[in-house]
């Protein structure tokens, strides 16, 4: 029987009153000047000038990829990272196991120097590399491009970290990240970007998801960012959060953001609920309680299954002084389907926003109070180049 009522916060306390008392503590919002802001600006610029048939084609390709089961195949938080041995841009052999002897490793994949989203991401990672190194981590980027092209990328972009050529996607395949391009997309990429020349003919019909992993010295994945939409990438500041969590232990804010990023967004990892939520966890939302971790897990599973392409974006997140309460403000966007706790389905994209208060005790989330807006329809938006 569920009897938990977190200390100092009556179970029926209105959420806005409780949140207001924490907000008065004066916590600052997250910076709006993020990598994702820059990627979104690049996407919007492309969508404003791209032919509609190209947008429709790429949107269809994204849906095909998301429906392919790739999220079930990718490695996730808590999985053991396979060891890898690849050559860097200078032809030197680099082995993951050797790097892990020095400390954590950040592995990140990019599609190639022809991809503008990849170049924006590489630049942001380069700027943050000194901070990664301060935290004892080694950043390694992997790409399917040949070593001569990789060497030119390192030189031209002045990248201060290792870049390895994953010829034939051998390593990406072991991490479950490789997918096959449909014929239309492959033809367009070959005509515009010469993928066959860059990656080799045998690998030109496939690409890796641009995933990012933080791997601890024992070889276990502690942070993951995985999305079939290559316009979405891991925020460098979140990589820093993950490295700090390895050094100091994870706090409530980091674990909550990881839940947003990995459960309510691709790869839709329900395992995080088992790992970070108390057995007698309670969700209070839409005028009712969902009591117990198994019931909450099933509610999340059904909510995800009823929607298409759902992704949650954190707008603001902070915790109180002793780390027992976390406030989050967020927005959810989906390509269609049903809103959680709603029986009405949408044929077009929709969005809603919300605010939540979380109780955190003994390294587990114990209670969540949620208020959210009604869903509003959005104009259809396509996949970029």
C-alpha cells in the first residue's frame, strides 16, 4: 500500500504554491544560448528556403527510421561499452580501454564534415574541451569518413581532440547506431555530398546516428544522447553535468534531466525509471494519483506508445539547497497521436507545456506533482538537409 507523503510538503499542497516557495530562492534559468539554439536556427533557415518535396522526403525518411526499431537496438545508460580500436587522423591507433585507464571517455559520432549540423556541434565541443579535460575526461569523435578527409577536418577546424575513422561503421554497428539510407536519400546525399567518395562505396548506403556517450572508467555508459533526428545533439553543458556526476555523485537535477532526455525523448529508455525511482513512487497529475513505480512505468509506456515522435525539452530546472526538491519547467512536442491522460488523438503535430515539482530522497525520486497546459496543434515541419 502506498502511504508516502514527502516531509515538509503536504501531499495535497497545490503545486504552484509549492513551486513558488522554491522559486523565491532565486535560482537562475538555464542559458538560452545553447548548441540546440544554433542547430534550430540552422534548421529554420533551411526550411525557409528548401523545396517542399525535399522537406517531405526527409520527413518521411525520419519517420521510417524511427519506426525501424533502432531505439531498441542502441546501447543505453547502464550498458557496458564495447571496446574499440581505431586509427586517428594521424594514423595512430587509439584504444578505448587504454583511454579509460586515464579517466572517463566521451564518445561522440558525427556524420561527416559535409553536414552543417555536425560542424556546428564539433565547434561547440572544441570550445568545451578544456572543461572536459579539467574533469579528467578524454573526448573522442568518430565518423565514417576516410582518414584523409578526417585529417583535413581536424586541420581546418582546429579540433583539439581525437577524431577516429570508423571505416565501414564497424564500431557504430556494435553500439547499435547504424541505419540504412533509403534510395532517395542516398541518391541525394551522393549527388550533393559525394558520400561514396568520403565513406567508401561499401559504406555509402548507411550512416550512424550522431550519438554521444559518457563512459566511466569501468566501461559502463553513464550518460547517453541518442536521436534519429540529426538536428538534435547532446548539449556540451550536459556532458559536463555527466562528468561532474561521475566525480561527485549524481544530484537530483542531473538525474531528472537524464530522465527527460532518455525516457520522454529518444531512445525512450524505461529502464531509467527502475533505476532512479522509488518502489512506492507517486505521480500526481490531471486530478489523480498513479501510485507505485510499476504503475508509473506502465503509464509512461502507454503514453509513449500512443504518441508519435514525442520529445521533451527542458526549459528550466533547479533544485533547493539540500537537493530534496527539484522544479522543472518543460515543453513537449509530438508529431501526432494522443496526449498523456487524453483519449483524443491528433493527426498533426502538437505541443504542450508544463511545470513539475519533484521530491527526491535517498537518491530516488519519490513523488512528482505536475500541472500542464492543454495541447495546441502545430504546423507540420520537415526534416532538414
